[in-house]
């Protein structure tokens, strides 16, 4: 699914919480019923004892057939009495059973050994929640991307109109093996906005998305480098395994030989695994080569589709609008 070990563990813990709550509430309802109707508890106990007697009769073979038939008749009588006691209290057998959030899997997360749709949905919701804590995901959609900020430059307007259509088409066709993209252009031209719009579409498809700035990933990778063997993060694993990785503002992170090598390894591994990655950067080819290495720049430009962003800084334009 590509959400990472932490999201999966959080989803399993939430399902276990739901399951425990449903079973505790059912136990409370049964105890309340037995308090109001003590005979019901006695009947339930007799049914359990009778069931064990039936099992022993089955194991005893042919000579126990008559005894087994009597026990089955007794079981039927007890069940009818229990049903009558329930009806007297205005209850059905289902009222005393756990009311699981997902009746299909009983809040276990699995059906016939396969991942239940509820666990997939929960992972998707947790991933969205986690991503939304860091970025304004609900505000960065294709619908909120305005081409008005490019209209003063006809060339930029035509280009950004084409970029928007391309990104919408890419999001609609997005799969786990979609091609990777390199968003290039100056600051404030909408690279982050459109990459997050694609992230929204990916999450809707049930794909696992990891988004972050190159700086935030660099800090996490450096920190975890010195915490090996301790209980801690799994940034590298998440970067490698997620369905879609969005690496924002490449080149803005604090330079380090270790981070450069780690980012190259992540990008290269995802290329080899045919997992899509979206990288945004303000750097041109020469700056990428100088900042990282000709090998790194060549690997990206050779395997990524390049999307050029043009225009004037949208953030500056918005600031001027607010100042009136």
C-alpha cells in the first residue's frame, strides 16, 4: 500500500481500539440484560454445558446417537426459552453482540487473510491527516489553482495553462508505476501547489503519499543516521517504499555529503523500482550539477519528465493584493 510502517501500525491500533470498544459495550449490554433477567444467564450457562455434552456424545460414536438426539432437543428448548426472554425485554440476539465498525472483518482489518477495505481506508485517512498537518492540502487543489496570476505575460499564461492540463491528466492517470516528474522554475510559480493537487488525487486513489521539503527530509535523515539501533524514525524506508514521493524545493536543504548521497540513493532506487517521484526545484541543470553531481543531475533529467514553470512570483502578487 505504500503508506509506511508507522501509518500501518497506527491503523492497526485504531482498529484494535474500535474492536475492544465494541466488545466491551456488548459485554455491558449482556450484563444489563442478565441483571434484569437472571434466568437468561442460567439458560446461557445451560446451553454451554449442553454443547459440551453434545461434543462428547459425538466422540462416543454410534452408541451415543440416542443421547445426542436428546441433547439436541434440549439445546433447541433452551434456545427457544432464551429467545423468549430476549423478546420479553424487547431485545434481539444481535442487540447483545458487538457492533463492529466494519461488520465485514469484525474490526480485525483482514478478511480471509487479505487486507480489508476498512484498513485500506483507515490508512488513507491517517495519511491524509498526517499530510494535512504539514501542508494546506485542502487549499492546494486543481480547482484553487488560478491562471489569473499569469495573464500579464501571454507566453507564461499559455505555458501554465498547458502545465495545469498536463498535471490534471497526470493525476487522472496516476498509478504505482507512473513516470516521475521534475518541476522546474523560479520561486512562487505554483510548483508546490500543483504537486499537492496531484497528492490529493493520489490519496483519493488509495495510494500512499509522502510529501516533504528536501530540507525536512535532510534533517530527518541526518538525525536518524545517529540513532541507528534506537527506537525511532523510518524516513529512508518511507521515502523508498511509498507509492508517490513528492520532494519539494530540492536544493534548498543544508548541503552535506551524506544527505546528497542519501537523496541520490532514494531517487535512484525509486527509478529502478518504477515508483513515481515528483521533484520540484528552483535550480537549473548547471546548478543541479554543481550542487549535487553531474551523475545525480543526469540521473534525474534522464528518467524524469521535465515540467517548466513560467511567470512572476504569485506569492508577491498576492501580497500586493492584500496590501491593496
